[in-house]
C-alpha cells in the first residue's frame, strides 16, 4: 500500500489544503523535482501497479521479500518495484510466506536503509516537512 501511495504521489503531487488560492507549484507538497514520500519500507508486499515504462520516482524504497530472486514470481515482484522507483534496496529473507523479518540477519538490510535515509540532509534532520498519519 505504501509503495502504491508513493507511486501516486510521484505522479500526482498532493495539494496543500491550508492554502485555498489558485493551484501553483508553491502549493504542492514537494517540488517538481522532489514529489515524493520520505521513504517506504515494504515487508513482503509487492506492487499492484506495473508501469509500462520505467518511472524512476524519487522516493527511496526498501523491499523485503521472501520470494526466491531466481524464481519467475520473485523476478516479477522485484522488477515491478525497480520500474517505479530510482532507489531500491532489495532485502531477501529466508523461507517462504509473508512473515515479518526475524532476527538480526533479516533486519540488517532494513536498518541500513533507514540509517542512510535518516542520515540525509532532509526530512527528519533537515528542512523537509514531516507528516503524522493518524487513524
């Protein structure tokens, strides 16, 4: 779901509801070059959309999967994510199914990804905007 949202925001930026004036680039969340979420971590969740051409969207993505990267299903899942996003960290878990990562070995790729994303001069530590998602 998060990757689909990042895909949609990359193609159609959100409008800022606090400014009811005519729509212009300053009313959008992110600029024309940075229409993106801060990052996405997908755990055993593949893309539903499969774009015909590569989009190379700016949202960095960590994709944890238990699918065999040599299998046709695994290759299709990974290629779908890589067609959408410019920066993709693939993290392969052991075994099948859709279980959460277990143990240090499986979480290590996700933790490295977060370390890289949160260490940038934007978002949490920089001048980017942070949004709270509430239920």
